[in-house]
C-alpha cells in the first residue's frame, strides 16, 4: 500500500493488538483530496451502527477545485468490510479498553484503503517507558556511528 497519510501519534498513544486493511466509501472530491494527502487521522476512530462500521472524526480537507459539489470534511465514512469481520471487531471493541483506530490511509492499486488497528490505550508509565526506550536507542545509534 502506498501511504498517503499516517496517524503517527497513534504509535505513542496505543498498543496495537491486531491490524487490518479495509476499503472506504468516498465521494469524488474526497478522493481527490486524499490523493493530495490532505487528511488528518489524529482523532479518528471506528464506530459501529446498525451492523455497519463507520470511520468517524477523520478530517478530509475540501478539494479546492471541487466547485459546488464539495463535501463535509468531518462526515462519517462507511468502511467496506464483510459482515463477519464487522461482527468480530464489534465483539472485540465491546471488551474493556479496546478501540479501533485508523493508522494510515493510502492507495492499493487504484483503490483508497485505510489501515486499521485494534488497540488498547497506553497508561502514562507505558508512555514514559516508550520515550525512555526511544532515547536509549537513539544514544546507542549515535555511539555506533563513531565506530564505523
């Protein structure tokens, strides 16, 4: 998948349990805007309603040349998943502390797909541990640079 936009903060905020790729139903002006990379996945999540999955709070900026046929930037967008996948994911989201968040949006062939993750929120001490590990890796990489 050729990534057009990423949710980089998600890797810090959540621990991923499972990943999957889903199609997304978009209008024409949304497709153009996504291809330009004008997407913000930061606050996005997946909501379930009437046996369907929707991507909520994902901001797709209006396309400049759309004319009168623009779109609402924050509208809920339907995810294209099989019924059994939706039921399985809905069951897992019902568990305490689990949520389904978008990690990336990109092109797979000519289709726009969204990479989702079943995630569990990290606690403050887990976030500190992540920062500490990242800093140690950075220092080790800098030390190794001098020995090459």
